[in-house]
């Protein structure tokens, strides 16, 4: 993913594809299609924050396949879109970890 192209989407709210998985202990919970805030575009990657849970991580540029806008949801100065990823995020308690996927946007 091109860093300069993502700079235009700083502070956008995005939904991830694949959707992040959440766990309660070892039990996988129902998927929640959370909004994530693009908080920063840094040398190492894109810092995102889950708006509902406050989990934060940095996605490497090689983790992001592409960005797609969501113009119907974008209103009142807020930009929305999707990040199609080569990885899937996992959230369990205070932990957040990343696993690679076999194809962009597809869940593990």
C-alpha cells in the first residue's frame, strides 16, 4: 500500500476486511463489524484504534492491500471506508495480535 495515498485518509473511520475476531478466553465470540480510526501514518505503518474497544495497533504497509471509500456513510466531515487486509486482527482481553491470511480480505 502506498503511504502517500493513505495520508489522504488520516482520521478516517474504516471497517476492516477481514473483520477482527474477538475472543473470551479460548472461545471465539460473534463477529462485530467495528469502526476503526486511522490515527497516524508513520514510517512503520498505519496506526489504527478500535473506536468501541480502544485497542490500538500499527498495520505495516504490507498488511494493507488497499483502501476503499464508503461515500454513503461519509457525512458531516467524517470520512468512512474499508481497509482490505492481508492479515486478520484478533482481540482477546487487553491483547491484540495479527495473523496472515491466504488471500486479501478473506478471514482465516
